[in-house]
C-alpha cells in the first residue's frame, strides 16, 4: 500500500469523524470553503477579462455583441407568419 493511499484513507476517516461528531460545524466550514472557491473563480474570471481586454478602442468587434431582431406589427394588423399582413 502506497503512502498516498494511506494518507487518503486517513484523511477520509478524519473527515467522516468531523461530519459525524460535529455536523453543523462541518457544514459551515464546507459552505465557507465553497464561498472562497466561488470568490476565487470570480477573481480569476475578472483577471482573464482584464488580460484579454476589449477591442472597443479600435472600433472592432469581439463577436460577442449580437443585436436582436424585433418584428413590429402595425397597429391593428395581424402577422400571418410569412411576413405579410392581411389587407
């Protein structure tokens, strides 16, 4: 049995012991840890966005800006679905 496997089993035993003996504290610690991981992910995303930068200063497009098409139906008109309006 390798040292890594022994350490993994010992870690699992300690975690299970903590969860069984103090479930509220274990849940709180897990929640805080996940919060820190989320904050680290947000910080990394902000860093990568700042690193890549935007291409707006040169008038270029990043390809992320898409305009949506809005179909306007005249007042009182009914769209037939093929782009025409009954007259």
